[in-house]
C-alpha cells in the first residue's frame, strides 16, 4: 500500500510539472500564423493547478515516508 501512495505522489508531481510547462509554452496568444511572445502563461494564477498537484504529490510522499 505504501508503494502505491509513493507512486501516486510521483505521478502528481510529474503531472504538475508537465501542466506548468504546458501553460508556459501555450500561454501566449496566436496572431494569425505568428505567435506573439507574452508572459501571459507564466503568472501564478495560470500555474496554480500545477503547483497544487505538485504540492499534493510532495505531501503524499512525505506523509508516506513518515508513517
């Protein structure tokens, strides 16, 4: 059971980092064919779900290691 919780934590961390990378990559707006490079996808609000997923993964792994 402990190993399942550790792997779930790893998956949450990986999904959170992947989500934040996707937000940074696709956060800008497209202007026709060209893409305007803005910092729109780099804000805290747009990355909050990724941060929450990574934080839950870390907490899950720490809680599993502590008990």
